[in-house]
C-alpha cells in the first residue's frame, strides 16, 4: 500500500526537513546524554578510588605503627639474640672434636689382655697419652701395629721401654688424633 501525500511540494519538503531535524536533534541528544553519563561515571569512579586509596593509606599507617611498637622491637631483639646464639653454637661445633670416635677406635684396637689405666686427651694439640698394663710383649706389639694402621691416629710415639719385659708390662703410648676424622 502506497501513501500519497497531497500536500504541496514545499510543505512536503518542510515536513522532511522537520523529520530529519528531529532525528539529528535526537541523535545529538543521545550522544550528549551518553557523554554526560560517562563523565558522571568517571567522576564516581575517581571518588571511589580516592576513598579506597585513603583507606589503604590508613591501613599502611596502622601497620607501620604496629611494626614500631615495643612488642615488635622486642621480637626483633629476640631474633637477633637467637641468631647470635646460633652463630656461637656453630662456631663451637666447628672447633669441637668428637673424642668418642677415637675412644671407640682405641677400644676396638686394644687386645683383650691389655688395660688402659690412664688416658689423657689434649684438645688443643689432639695428643692422646696412654698408660696401661699388658699381659705380654706380643699384645703391646699387636696394639702398636693396629694403631699405626688406623686412620684415626698419626704420629705414634712408641718407647722401646714397652718391650723390655716379656710379660706383665707397663706400657706408655703417645699419639696424635687425626682432627679430620674427629670433626663433623
């Protein structure tokens, strides 16, 4: 169905121009309203973000104050003291010789008919002095040979006086403990 417009051409043109004008005005009104809405949203976003930043700044300031409190400073002092104690323990441990390893090795190497009566240990030099009794000369020689082969001992001082009697011998030895074997 076709619409026939019986108005004169000039009025038809005016009506078309009025319609186009209304459409252009409506378009620009929508654009202006959209720009206004975007502007208002950005202002609202800025306001919200400023509040959030202020809130975070207050939290940071509170946390800084908490870190400056005496409780935190006391904890820091305790941590510092504990670290100093740990360093001291590690230093002592590095200087410590585990004589038990050497004593176990001596006990293993000692023949059954020998007894140690005096045992002296010098931590500074690592020297071990042994005085004892043996049932026979062979036991003393066997002990000397075993100690000489052991990786725990070096620098063995074996006086010939240990071999003067064939039985009921009072013997003395001086040896150095290998510090590499006694640490760790």
